[in-house]
């Protein structure tokens, strides 16, 4: 399965800007059910935030392959928290 990495820099900057990188790394590395619950929670918050990044991040959390790929991406970049 091909993983779309087009927006990953934007996502990483968004997470870093709101100091969520550590939490998101934890969720990406967590067991399947925890990731799915976090993804569903993000989907529930979408009506309150006019930001498409939240929905895209939720999609990454739902898919274990995308989660692993994005975790590798953010671990290979230097982000300051």
C-alpha cells in the first residue's frame, strides 16, 4: 500500500506548533485499540475546528501502516519540543 506523504511536513509543523508532537508520537506507537479510539476522538472534534489536518491525522492513526510510516518520518526529522 502506498502511503501519501505529501502533507507530512505540514502535519509535523502543526503538531509541533501546538506542542502535541510527544502525545502524537505516543499515540502512533501505542497499541491498535488506543490509536483507533484517539482517531475517533479526533473525528468527533472536527465540527469544532475548521482544520482539515485533524481529519487527516485521524486517518493516519486508524491505519497501522500509515502510523508506522509517519512515526518513522517524525523520528527521522529534528523537531524541538
